[in-house]
C-alpha cells in the first residue's frame, strides 16, 4: 500500500512552490515519515523555519507551524521550547538561512543542547533569491555573485555543529531518500540538539550554472560522493578524496537545556 | 493592611510591574543602562516557575520572545539603543504576525555605542518608524518609578488586548533613579489577558477579524494547529499576494490602534487651564519641566505642561487643541529634535513651537527651560 502522506499535509496547501527536480520535497516526505515513526502528536509539535525555499516547508505540514525571519528560526524555536518544553520542536531551513545569517543562533542552539531537531536542507546555494553563493557553496563554484568562481572557503555543517556542542549530528542526501526519515527519527528521539544535514540539489539556480545538464546528473553526484560512515572506516584518505560521510556522525549524552533550567527553578524555589 | 512600599530603581520597578502583570518569560541580552531589568527577572522568574533566558544577541531575544508568546507566555525583553536597532526586523514581525509582547528600551546617548551610561531620548522616532513597512506602534513614556511600575502593567495589558508588541521608552535617568514605589495588591490593578478562540480548532483562523478588529490568538500546544508567517497573509494565516486581502490586513493592523485612541492614549495635563506657554515634555525631562512650570508661575508666567504617557500613537487631537490655546509650545528633549516634529506637524503654525535639545549626556535642567520660555514669549 502506498504511504499516506496526505494525512500530515494541510488540506488545500498543495501544490508546493518548489521547482520540478528540487530536493526539498524529498526531504519533506522524509520528515513526514519520521514524524510518523516517532508517533508525534501534531498538536504538540512545532515546526519552525526561517526564510528561503527550504523554509517554506512548514506551511504544508499540519502542525503548529512558524515561518519566521531569515536566519532566526533556531532562536524562535528556542523560545517555543523554553516556554513549553513538553512540545516537540523541529527546525527546518536552508544552508544560507542556518549557517550565514543564522549562524549565531545555530551555534548557540548547539551549545545549549536544547532538545530540538534541526534539519538543514543544504543545496549549497541561496535558491530563493536566485542563486547567490552561500557559506556552503563549494570553492570555485559559479553563482550569480561569483561568476569568476567562488573565492570563499566552505562550511562543513556537521563539523560546525559538533564543534558548537550538538549532541547528535547526522548527514544524508536527497538521493538516499529512504535513509532521510531514519536519520530524522533518530534525531527526534535523541534528547538534546540534533542536527540533520541533508545534502540537496537546486537545479534551477545551482545546477544550470555549474554544468549539470539535468536533475539526474545532480542526483548522480549526490549518489557518488556519499560514503556511509561504516564503509569510510575501511577506506584510505586517497579513496575518501572528494567524498562526504553519511549516516550518524556524532552522538553523545550531555545535560539538556530545558532540564537544566528545571533545576534552576528548583534551586530558586529552594526545593 | 499596610501597603507594600519599597525603595527601588526604575528598572527594578519595571521588572516588578511585569511580574504583577503576569509576565512569565524573559529573553534578553545584557546592555547598559537596561541590564537590571534582566537581572531582577533572572532571580524572580524561576521562583514562580517562569523562564528567563539570556540569548546570544538582541535579535535572538526578540525571536525567543515571539516563540514563547505563541505558546501563551506573557513575554518581556529589555534593551538599549544598539540592541533596539538590532531588534527592528523582528519588531515588525511581531506587528504583522500580531504577537503580544513587551519590549523596554532604556534610552542612552547615540548613535552607535554613543554614551552607554548617559541618558538620551533619541530613539523616539525610531520607536514609531524603526521597523520597515507600514505598521502601528504603541509606545509608553513613564517618568517616575511608580509610573514605570504601573505603566509596565499597562504595556502588558495593551499588548494582550491589541495583540501586538508594545514598547516602553525609558531613559537612563528614570531607569537608574531610586524612588518609593507602592506595590499593588493582587486584584488592585486590572490585568488583561489575550482573547482565546471560541471556535473549534477546525474552524479557527488566526486572523479572522469578522468579529472584531483584534482576532483571538490560540496557543501552540492547546489543540489548535495554525500557521504564523511574516509574509502578508489572509485570514487563515497563509501567505497571499491578493491585492484586496493584503490591503485589508495592512489597514486593519493599523486601524485596530487608530480606532481605539481613547483607550490607548494617556496624558498628564499640568496647570493647562489658563496656560499661555505649554511645555511638551516626557520621561525624565518632564521632571525638570514641572519644576520650571512652578518657578515660572511664581514669576507670574502662565505656564503649564502637557506630558504624554502614551507617546505613540501621537496625541494629535489634544496637541492641536492646545496649539489654539497657547502662544507657544516648548519641547525640551534629550535629542536634537524628535517629538517636536510631531508638535509642529499638528500645530500647523497656529502657535510658536520651540525646541530645547541636549545630547551631551547631561539632563535638561529647569533653568534652561525657563530661559527658553522667556525667550519665546
Ligand atoms: C534579513 C534578510 N536578508 C536577506 C533576505 C533575502 N533572502 C531570502 S531567502 C535568502 C536565501 C535563502 O537561502 P537558503 O537558506 O539556502 O534557502 P534555499 O532558498 O536555498 O532553500 C535570502 C538571502 C531576507 N529575506 N531577509
Ligand atoms: S530555486 Fe532551487 S531551492 Fe528554490 S525551489 Fe527552485 S530548485 Fe528548489
Ligand atoms: Mg540553500
């Protein structure tokens, strides 16, 4: 039987705004399956995003949804979670939203280890504004503001998250669709700040400029560069050149922020 | 029973007023001269099971404020000039998404880092126009510790009633001076809480204004699943670019304030009945102005003071009337000409409008005001 996505989609909100071939829709389907796996009560689930193509996702989901300002999703979500810790809080957004303008909120959410799951849809570009380079655009790549090749070094989002203190960090790709829900579900079940980076494609503003002839070519690239962590352990540095690791990259236990604050309340009340 | 009276600083009175109003969430970032508001609430909020969070910057603080407010919290944030500049984008978000919350700006010298420990009143126009796009603003300007306490309660009430951000504009002098404050007994001051939807979750539209200009606001996690966005939206909360829907929503969000001026505006009128020269003053400057009025009266000059406690929406009607009565309106402000522009706009040349500006970090003293009054009369 075909999976029933409809029950999680807001009635009347489709079709979505994404271009044909855009990976964002694949990730949304993975997220819906993960919400199901975790039996999330949509009345008690907040889905918070910033601004960008990726950030339009919450509008389609039948939950408590908050489409905020560019880069600020993690901070809005922190307010929701802090004020109502019993809610499940999911943050979704693009690479630009999360790591450029929102970088400060991103690292501090990781540092606090507040119990939220942050899904970054990394298509290596500012899609919505027409393809300017983001902190995740490969050096040398072409973008509307780097027609001579991108001079900027590139963020490794997973390393950034681990360095900042996230206690669950995973990476998947839009090609490996069947893995997306598993990674997100594990992130939701993890207590603390979970970052799930999904490598994604933007055929419209990145693919065309960077000589990908079709969406299939872009998907093939995702397939080719991804190496599961277990397989990577058996590979040489030369073999790993140009590859990215996928799967659960980091997992640790550390006190969660709202639980820490519950202790503050106890101390303040002298109990 | 004896009333609870305490000697406290303006910033502390603000925190106490917030607690009385039912504030249960604070998010902020430290900045002089506002920090005591945060410090007091970091101690007091956990005692009542409330939440205090120090965010990574002022933008994050306003973001957290809005997120918390959507879960039903009554949320406060305090800052000063540089922080207020950072907050502007999200202040606009709270306007368009209609999120009740209160932001305190303890004004200091500026622009930029300016004079962190010196008083200023230079953010008065920013309070109205700082965020981009057309919007309404409610901005309160108390002038004593007692008034800061009570006006903070009123700020929360207005935020909840009109479902919007309300700003309290203090200045460093009001924020740091210490005065006797009589704390209200429970039930003594009116407390207003936002209207919750009376319809079922299935029928709920977060911007449905058919029953009144301020639509009820549901709470995340209470069974109502709704969408909030900073995009122009229709009654159901989802983005729209339909011209007539956008126009109607934009206008309603301003009209909900402008059609309720009698409820929102508040002024003090001091010896105005026969006044020929009127001081238009607010915040700590109004304290010098009151002294000046008394001195001028002793010398036989018919002086009076008009003191807005609600600065925005600006008291157009009353100032227009006063401009017909007075020979001159004199506006002392710790800036180089901000609210005087509104007085001039409204007076339309019917009387002399003069300004006394000071931006050297020193308060405007009564002598300066008296000299100016004598000069214009
Ligand atoms: C404060 C602010 N600055 C700039 C923008 C313009 N802007 C909108 S979306 C966007 C980039 C989005 O890129 P990303 O987050 O990677 O999402 P994508 O569109 O690629 O999915 C930018 C720069 C904005 N909306 N707000
Ligand atoms: S512009 Fe790119 S990111 Fe945006 S919807 Fe189209 S393909 Fe997706
Ligand atoms: Mg992107």
